[in-house]
């Protein structure tokens, strides 16, 4: 009887507390905060940039903040600036540490660079036996007047190794290093490569399209042709020699044909009689293509499939739990509706913003044919600062989260 009474009391208190919390949440939702105070902005900044106790204290205060109005979100993101050191222009060697050891890459910093102005970035992958210094000299040294952004050229280890999957950690360590120390326009990041590097350009574009506006594989082959639909929101400019005996041009021709059939954005240039070479004379057109293809961080439609059961965020859909190979097809429809078809996933989180849906109105989500949500999703300071902390990407920072269990 004693245990029953204790259990009953706990249940009642829990229900009362839950009701209070729900009422408080509803009250907050009715009156979203239109502007953040200076103290709230400081807490938010410390939550994004702080470590240890500074972060712990700041994030606890951030979680106490009431839901935000659209104007508060816009004001905070517009005025938020990541601290960046002054940097000299020129070609610099940089290093990053990964689990396998230290890795090197060359970074071209354009003349007149200032941390106050965001610039585009090309990540350029060399072929077998090459290195970052040679890649820049060969491919980009003569193009710095046409390309006025950064060029990062990693040196693969060992020199003849493919760029995937064993060097995946290196590539993203490079991207993090450049974004942490330089003002990169996150909507204008591009992946490029020749030969082995061309294979790598295909690999990163297919598996991580949300990082890039476009990709340019030269003399390579797509190792993930079964994931070709992932390229819905990214441009591809593929270059190949007709008589290439190292990597036959048929591989690129077939993938380009598939992309055209899907209605995707693709340019395929095949040089008659050409062998295994990058055809540098095409570079000005590649640069022009890149400049016309900024990333859309909030596409209305997403197709994404992955072979491994790894948690990953694809644009505004994050697969937080997966049981194996998975696929997600998501689309924002008229009437503030989101339709999602997925297989192989157990839980997903939607990262939402007013660039995608109207967060002042109820958002209806249909998951695998069943309506699973129909209510307002409040904008929270925690969602914003967590996204900024994890990605340093002001263009793709969500202001609301919605977790959905896949049954």
C-alpha cells in the first residue's frame, strides 16, 4: 500500500507538472519573443563559441529562452559574426589532425582578402601520385584572376590512395579548418578533382551534396552511381577525354545521361580524341558554371539515400537513427505541408526555418502516408545556436526542430 501511494503521488505530481509545462509552453507560443536582450545574445554567443563550463552555463540559459518571433531570428542571424583572425594572401601550407595522423593541404588565399567579406571556396582533389602543391600549380595558378575565391588542395596519403572512404575524415577536417579561420561563403563551396580526384569529386557530391553548389569531376568515374538521385539540388560539370584508356569516358557519359533523364542540372563535355587529361582550357567555363550555381540550403525537395546506417543531416532532414541502408524523399508542398517517404530509418529530425515553411502557422507533416504532425513548431534559440555550433553555417541555421519517430 505504501509503495502504491508513493507511486500514485508521483504520478499525480508528474501529471500536474506536465500540465503546467504544457500550459507554459502554450503561453510562450502565443507571445513569441520579438527581440533578444543583450544578455540573451551574449548567452547565445557563448553557447555557439564557448567550451567547458562557459558552454554548459550558456546552453542552460539558452534553453530557458521563450519561443522567438521571426524578426528576432532574422536580427540575431544578421548580426552574428564568427571571430576570424587576420590572414595574409598567397598560397599557404596548412595542416589538420585526424585519427590517422597529421595531414597537409595547400590553401590559396586571394589578394585583398579581408575577414569582413565572405568568399567562395573550391576543394580540388589531385590524381594518383599527386599532391596539393602540384594540384594548385597545374590546375589553378593561372586562373586566380578569374577565380577570386579560396582554393584548397589537399595532399592525399598515401599518394596513390583513393579519396574515399578512408580520406573522408581528412576532407571534412580541411573544410572545418578553412571555415573556422576564414570567411567562407557557405553557399558557394565547390568540389573538383581529376582522375582519382575526379572519382572523389563524384563521391563527395553524391554522398554529401548539401555542402556544395556544384561539382566538377574530370577524367573520373562515379563510384556511387546507385546514389545518382542524391544530386537533385547540385550542379555537375563533368569533363572527359573520348579516348581515355585509364578511366573510360563511358562511365561519365552514362552518369550524365542518367542526370539528364532525371531532369537534373548537368553539363557533360567529352573531348574528341582526348586521353586521360584534365583539359585545362575548359577551366574558365567551369569557373563560370560554379559562379552561376550557388547552393540552395533550403531546397523544397530532397532525395537522399545512403548505404551505411550512419546518422547524417541532409539539408533540412537529419536521420538520427537508422537500421541499415536508408532512403529519404521529402518535399515541401503548398499549404505549409511536408511530405516524407522513408525506408531504413527509425527516427528523423526536421531542421526548419522560415525560408522553408511559415513557422507562424501550423506545419502538417505526412510520414509514409500518415499524418504525424499538425501544429505550430516554435522557433527556439537552442535550435539556432546548436546548428551554428555544429556547422558554422549562418545560411543553413535552423530556428526550429521537429523530431519524428518512424514506425
